[in-house]
C-alpha cells in the first residue's frame, strides 16, 4: 500500500515549527530504519513533556512518514490551530462522550489507508516521579490487533529537561538534547487469534509498553522500575492514607476529650 503524501499543511507546519526546535534542542535520533517505508503502522511513544509531540513529529517527519496524532477534540474547533489540526490529518478524541470510540475507528481507517498513527499509550504526561512510562490505556493495542499492523516502539528523552512535565517554565540553558530511539516491531502475533477481551487488550498493552520502556532504558543507560507507576493505584493508596490519617486524628481528638473530662471533674470537686 503506498504511503500518503505529506501535503501542504504538514509542510507548512514544518516550516513554522522546525526552526525554533533546531535552535532550542540538539538531536540524537536513532532507529529510523525501523520506520516502515510503506503501508500502515502504529508508533507507540512515551510522553514526558508538552514539547515532545512537536519534537517527535520532527523526528518522524524526517523519515518521510508523517504521524497522525490522536488529540483533544477542542483543538480542532476553530482558528488557525483547528485548521492546522484538520489539514495535517490529526485525529480528534472526544473524551467522556458517546463519540469516544470514533477516534479508534478513525485510527483504524488511517492505518488501513497506509498511514502512520502515533499513539501516546499513557494518555497523558507520565506521572512517574523519575519520568519512566507508566501504565497505559488499551487504545493502541485495540487498533493493532484489529488491523494486525506493525507496532513500532519509540522512546524519547530530553524535552522533559527543556520543559519538565506539569510545569510552565522552560529550562533553556544549557541547550538540551532530544534523544529518540525506535525499535523493531513488537510481536503481537500470539494475540491475533484470541477474542479481543479486556484481559487480552491489557496484556497486549503491557507487551507494547515493555518494549517502549526497554528503548528508554537504552537511552538513559539505567533500569526502569520493575512495576510501572499506576496513577489509579496511587490515587487509591492516597485515599487510604488520607482516610487513615483522618481516623488517627479523630482517635487522638477523642482521647484528648476523655483525658480532659476527669481533669474538669477534679477541678469542680475542689
């Protein structure tokens, strides 16, 4: 299946975005040979900075296979940004609505047309304290198992040093290096003949994220935690800690009141 041409809007966006990216960050880009020359495929990419979608798009633009990102539907609605999002073929995600599944259908259609769909499987910036990939949503696995297309794991590091996650102040100096490493396709063939249950999707997602994490380990030269950070589990643990702290506070308050009562009674008797 032939690749889709880059098109006016993507070239126009590159003219605007590439010069500041070249000035702000150095590049250490590897693994471009794993980006398929033809046919539809998925890239699964870790996400640790608001800058990294632009930097990663620059990386893949240079391979000749431009990515179609899944992005918040609000970005498509009006103005220049909306026109650019529509013109570059990005895919709107309607969160918390009946149209939520339309993004997956659009992603499947794009892959079947021979395009690349870039997934941030984590769904948002990582909340892992050390920047490692956290547990992921199953969208990329769903599209991959539906289409049986190649899934290329990609790790990136460096934009988080330029603009750390959940901050607004960039660290411009010294000049940071954007490191990208793409790897060979993830083998998901053992899932192809299985019913696409929640458990199968979860397991396939874990296989994809393990491959992405291995690429990031190579970039960083260190080992990731054995268990990925799970924000849902952390929220549950935080609620438990808060409830336990509240119970301890209530218990301490009750004990103080009990201790005060005999003292008051003694004062009254004298």
